[in-house]
C-alpha cells in the first residue's frame, strides 16, 4: 500500500532494465511499472523482447550486481536450471583474433547461463512480489509531463480503452530499451537535441534450438574476426531443460538466413567448423529465428547543458550494444545498483540529483561501449568515420592482451576482469597483463577447439 510520505516513481518498461530499476527504487519510493505488452505468466517469449530468442549470458559484473539488488536471485535461477559457467573451464572459446583460449580453471569468473525467458521470468516474479510495486500492463508512455526544469509525471495511453491520462510522479525513469523516445520527449520540453553515435556492423543473428546431444557440455563460442570481413561467428549455449541455443551471426555480406536447410552449412563455414560439427546430428526443436536490430547506438544524455529534475534514462535506452558481447543485462544491473546506492545516500528529490545521477549512469555504459565499438568499428560501413589512430592503437593492444590471456592464466584473469565489467579498462595496464604482453610468457597456443576426447565422444554417442 502506498505511503503518502514516500516519494512516487514511475519506471517505463518491464524488461530487465525496468525491473531492476524498480527493484533499486522500491526501498525509497512507491513504484509504478509501466509496460506496453501483456507479460507472460512464466518463462515464455514475449513480443517486446524479440532478441530474447537468441543466446544470452550475464557476465561476472552483472551477476554481482543482480545479487546485490536481489539477494539469492542467482541461487533461485540455478535451482530452476540455470548454471554458473566457469570461464574458461566450462567454455571453449575462439577470440576475434582467431586464437583459442586454453581452458584455465584458476580464474574466479563465472557467467550466468540460461535462456532469456527463464532469466526474465524469475526476475519478474521476484520484483513484482513486492507490494510497493504496481504493474500497469498494456499501457504506453506517450510523453512526459512538466517542463525543461522539472519532469512531474508521464502521460499514459492504454491500449484497452484507448484513453490518455497523466500519472504524476516525483521521478520518472525511462527503461524502455532501444526504442526509447526520450530524446524526442526532451525536445518537446524545450531541451536541445541529444547527441548520438552509431556503430553498426550490420550483424544479423539466426538462432535455432536443439536437443542437447550431451549433458553438462561446455559453452562453445567462435567469435567473428573484424580483420576478415564479413565477420561470421556463433555460439552453442547449453541451457535448462536439456537444450542448446545455437546462435549464428554474420556482418554485411555474410549474414545468416532463416532457412533451416542452410543453418548447419553456415555453422560449418565459420572460421572454425566446430559448431557445425557438434550440431550436425543434433535434433532441432525449433525453427530458425532471425534478428537484424543489432547495431551499437549511444545517446549522450550526460552531454546536455541542462537536465530536468525528476527524470532519468537507464539501460538500453542510453546505449544499445551489439548483443554478441553479452553486456546489455550487465550494464542494466550495474546502472540499477548505482541508482539504488545514490537514492539511499542522497535521495532522488533534491534539485540537481537527476543530472548527477544521469552522469553516474554513464560509467557502466561507457565501459561496455568502448569494448563493443573497439571491435565493430573496423567492419566496412559500420560508422560514418573510420577508426581513429587512438582506437587503432587500443585495438592492437587488446589483441595482444587477448593473445596473452589465451595462454597465461594471470593475464586471462586480468582480461576477464575488464571483459566482465568487474574492473575498469585501466586494469589491462597492470603487471599481470603487461608482463605477458611484453615478454610473451605463457604456454603455446592451442591449435584447435580444446574439447576433450570425452566431450567429443559424448556428442558422437548421442548423435
């Protein structure tokens, strides 16, 4: 029940970003969660998250943030079929520079692995169980209420009655994802245009679900190489209920299609055929689903000279990333932790709080952005300008860091600290990385996918 002495907050969007923002605020405000779709009752796909059909994972930085916001969430997911996969012990991964990682087991990093439907459902159940959160489904945010100095609520349109109302709020958080209309709404209030940058490699995703030929199998990941465009890659993601989610990708000129008869041939044609070989005899459980909305787009809200109190933008509404890097959910969770911590220390109603918070929310966004465009900008036609000299130098260093991590466990831990968004990129300049990079210490590179004889044999026997 709402307490008149508590602030009120409206969160737009009930995807992962919106759910986590609601969880962050509920200790400090009564929250109304606005969702234009009808949400499923369990782990099922929904129209508003078409990319959910493809492979998803949550990096260590995201797992930490999820458990900070919702203690015990990871354990509940694991109890329902997810797993915490060790990097690299439970992974077989080829880097963009075509180097295979050794399966070192000394690093502390774990990826949370399950279907996106399961992750959404368990998180949704946990968040919406809080009586201080009110969910309004089949409702669309039409525009903001208030002015350039302060947002006072949001105008809502319901699909059932086709009526409009204004819902007052002390704070409005736009967590509506890639399709966010926040820049347009701000211009309607009299603010200047929001600066924006796009880096789009033209990646197309094609995903098919298979019956897992063998239980307890490692993730298998063949990453695309920007130096040999078109870049083609793929991943086998073993998930709950004895299934493999197999996602293939290709940039302009090398895109996969929705043709089921072409799926295995495309996988065999990757830089390494291991994925195609593993699924050649596997039983398909679904048709092929494709997605083309994969470009990196960042909106620089923090660059505006003025910002209205009472309004924030979070998650994919600030920056959407090429899903191949798996950083979207991690960034959303880390943004929510920042929001929660700031609200606990300073509240969200003080003048200027929203502007300060919006700047803070760019920290995890910027880290993931630099990692994503550091690869994608090198694909032909990805951006309206070529990579700068600094970007090229950084990319060359990252290639050497990856090569060091592929054969040196200390360097791998440093690399994963950064890739998992657990530590800032300056971590790559630590001795644990610089010594292997400069002096080439470590074991020799492996010549192919480091699957064990037992793993290969389990697939062959089941196939």
